[in-house]
C-alpha cells in the first residue's frame, strides 16, 4: 500500500485507503513473526482471516502446537531451525490446522529476521494455496492469451501512454514493443482521424462505457503505400476497488475484409457504370454528342481528365491502311475534367485537328489497336503523352501521375482513342481499369461508327437535296419571292421536301411545294424526278389540276411512295393565282389591313393514290398580298394539335409588309425546335 493511498491531498487520513486495491488484497496475504523459541510475537489481521485465531489468542503461544498437526511437528521444527541457523528462506505448500479443526493447504514463504539487538526471528508469509493457484493459473492464461493472440492488445495509463503491447500489435502497426512504451497513443496511430480516436478513448475513461468495433483506415509505417483497415475497441481498466488504472485497446486487422469489400464495391460501381453507359452513350446519331456522352460517363469515376479523339480519316469514312510508325491526324471531339486543371490547356480543344507523331502514346494505341497503360507517369513519359513540349509542361504542372489510352474499335476498324489521365485521384490505373475503359470505349465506338456513317449518308442526301433545289429564285415580273430549305434538326434522315419557282410564258410564274413521304437518298432522288417532271409539265401551259394529274400517274409508277404537292400559277396581269392541292398543307394568305387566313382549298388526294381528279381554285392577289407555301415540317410536332400550330403560323404573318427574307427567318425561328424530326421547304411570294 503506497503513501498516496494512506493520505489524502490535504494530508489527512484517506478513508478509502482500506479498500482492496491490488493483487495482495485479493490474495489476502497473511504475515506472522516467531521468536527464536517458536512463539508468535506478531500476528496480522489477514492471518486471523486465514487461520481463524485472533491476535489475543495466539500471541506468546507456540505456533507449532497451535496450527501444526502432530504428525508434522518434527519436520516443521527441523525446517524452522534450519531457517534460523542458516538464513536460507524456505518456500512451499504446507497443511495448516484451522481454528475450526479443519486442515487447509497454505502456500508459505519463511525467512530469517534480525533486529538491531542481534536477536533472531522467523517471518512467515502465507496465502491460501487454492486461491493462489487459481490466480497463478489465471495470470498464466492471460499472459499466453495476450502474447499469442492474433488480436493486437495494448494497456495505457490514464494519460494514454503505453504500458504494454502484445506481439500481435507489433506486427499490426510495425512498431516494436519497446518503442511503444511511454509514448502517447497518437504517436503510433496511422489514422488521419487520430484526434477523433483519442477523444473517444478519453470518453471511455470518463464514463466507463466500452467503445466497440470502431472501423478505421490508414497507412501504417511498415506499409505506407497501401491502405490498411482495423477494428478498434476500447475498455476502461479498474482495480477491485474501482480505481481507474487506465485503458485497454484491442486492434483487429480487417484489411483483407476491407479490401474485399472495397473490391466488391468497386465491381458494383463498375457494373453500374457500364449499365449507365448503355443508356447514356449513343442516344443520338451525332458523332460529337456521342463523344461528349462517353467523356461524361468516364469523369470522375474512371479518370480526372478525359479526351475523346477520332482519326480524321475515320470521320471522313475513308478506310486507309494504318502506318506502323508514322504520324496520325486526330480530330478532338470531347474534353472533360472533374475539376479545374491546367491539363485541359494541354489537350486539343474539341473540333481542332492535331497531328501526333508516331512515338506518341495515343498514336501507338491506334496503330496497335491495344490499350497503352502507364501506371506511374514519370518525367520521361510526359513527352510521349503530350502533343508538344508546352503541353508536356502543363501536364507536369497538373500533376498527371497515371495514364491510360484505349482504342475505339468498331467492326474491326480503329476509329480513334479514349484518352484518360489521373491527377487528383491518387490511385494509379490498373488492369481492372483497362478492362472497364475498353468496355466503355467498345460501346461508344459502335455508336460513333453508326453516327459517322449515318452522318455521311445524311450529308450525301442533303447535298443531293440541295443540288436539286433552285439556288436563287429568278427575277420575276409582278412577283417577289423568297425561299428556305432546312433539313431535320434532330438526328433523323433527310426527307424529300422541295420547292420550285418556274417562270412561264406571258409573265406568269408557277410556285410549287411538295413533300415525298420518306427519307434518305431515295426520297431525295424521287423528289428530284418529280421536280423535273413538274418543270416539264409546267412548260406545257396546263391547268394546275392537270399538272397534278400527270404527276399522280408518274408517282404511281414509283415504288411505295406517296407525295403531297401544292401547285399554283400566278398571272400578274389578271392578279389571279390558280391553285391545285394534292393532299398538302393549305397555303396562308396575308393581306395588308386584314387578318391572315388559310386558303380554303379542296384538299385532294396525295400523289400516288391514282385515279382521283384534282380541282383548281382561283384566288385574287392584290398588290402587297403575301402567299406562304410550306411543308408539314414547319408546323407539325408530336406534342401540339395541328390547328394550334397553324394559328401560330398565322400569328407570324400579322405584318405582311415585312421583308420576305426576314419573314422566312422569322417563321423558321419561331416554329422550328432543335429536336424536330422533319425537314422543311418554305416558299413565300408577294404580289408587286
């Protein structure tokens, strides 16, 4: 028992000092002193508890006669004499007679004492043998469990300094046991949240409530390159009297479980990314949009900086033999970063054409048709990743530490490359990233391939369509004309809409608008045939209804085509316009001073139905009257009733004196949407 336990801070007696506080109290060690004759001269309260006699009952009595069985007197007397004569201590278990007459086995330690007068005494220290054996067994068990346990264990004082650590904790944190002792907890924990851990442990010391299975991740000094995970539990340690001795910590290395869970989570996220890509990449038949969708998917899940570059020859749909080591021309289509970075300045802006030499990583990627992976980018790698020295310097400044390029391959043809860089994400690209990037690139490549061929065919159809339309309206007598043709603004194919302005004899003018139902090159070619036929029949000076009758016969000979058409002939001398309709949208008429209207014409059947006559209607056109002919792509939508759209058309004609070119632009801007799926032919005429 220490002096601190005997006295309070004020120096007085501490009433709590008598509480059991240690192992000696648990064992209830008894002490007795015998003089040279074997009489008891000192007797402790613990001896009374252990043997049953009070001090008054034993002091001055011969110990051997009182507590030793007769059959053991001789051996005890011999041991007693030997200890007094030689000074050698004796230790062992010995049966003692209790006051109640029972025999109890005691663990003894006997030794000689000398006082200042030279007198000799014998000190006997005893404890219950069974209790001592149980305590020794418990201690041995605890020691073996602590030393052999795979769980890291540590004991700390109330100031959170290490008192003891077991070998398992040495292996877990990589710090020898002797280097732990005396150090603070925070000096050895490799956790970024060590303040939180220490605060929680102090709370355990204060409340006594254990803190169990706390999950922490960090990088131990023994393996700073990899993350490890541990499950920590904390307990308060108290002596039998309730005094706080410190804290115990158990540390279980759950790194394998952490990595397995992280890998499973990573696999789930990769599958989710692939599933997401299947719905978000290739939503249109536009090459640029598909490339942007691919970049959006890859950032930031796969890379911090992503570029999608397509070979210029692939965009032009030219199949050329790839050189083994020559330069390549890339068209940048998309560029995306997860955060502001100078690495964007090192990349080619979308739309730009750039040349990459044969030794560049991206060129190697398209030449071999295989991914190029640089797990750890060094200074010697940057010049082969960047286009030039300036770009290389910017990539170094951005902190590019890992690089991956995968080819865009569709139907066996390399179209370009998906270029991936990591700057903020500290984990380098690995083989799993290569597999994921290749899968994303493969899906996107098919969509890009479809889009480029579609755009090629569409461009051909647009070119054909425009080549078959009149470039500039001719100078006409008594009539001012403006026109527009606009292909579908969404990713649909070009239709067969057309218009024509045909000068006739006697200053008359034929105005034609038609729509071949269908799309693509075939529809454009059919439109061209009908336009040519219309010009031929117009020269015959036929009635508009008769012209449509002849066109109907021609259309019947075409395979599976239905055509709507409006044919009008204006005579400036009579100021009359004769109109025939073959299933087409009604023309609009705007007169100064009156509300615009739709002409009430017999609708007629579309061309190609066959055998149905077409009626001709005469309409008076005064000076400054405006006649608007159009195809259904100007007014039809999937969301609005056609009557509402026609009313919107008329609302734009409230100022018939507006310049016709301006009026055409106004109608297209006001009525067309970015996702319209039909083309438009628009023809506007004003009587002069």
